[in-house]
């Protein structure tokens, strides 16, 4: 006798919201064109937004790491002097 492993589906919650009329019309058209329900399109858009946000943060952190990994052509003594200088006393 075969045993079925049931995958738990995420709990769905009904919400109410207000959208721009033109945006809603485009959403309905896309839903019909793709043969997918509106909620599936909205869920996908939110997931992509979250993924892009996480990727953007990762890219910013990587850029900062790269910037500070570069060894500038300046002596440690000069660097220390520059860092200790009070900008507002000039």
C-alpha cells in the first residue's frame, strides 16, 4: 500500500485593499492572458520584490567590501594624519 506524503500548503488569508483603477484593470487583463488568478500574480510580484530587495542589499555590501579592500597608495602615517584631522577647523 503506497503512502502519500502530504505537503503542507501555506495558509491563505483573505485581505481587502484599494488599488488604482488602471492598475487593477491591467492586473485583470494579465490574469486572463496568463490564465492565472489575480492573487497568484500578486504573490509572485511580492516574492520578486523581496528577492530583489535582498539582492540589492547584498550588492551594496559587496561594493563596500570591494571599496575598502583596495589599498590606496598612501602611507599608514599619512592615513592616520588625515583621519585625525578635524575637518571643521579648516
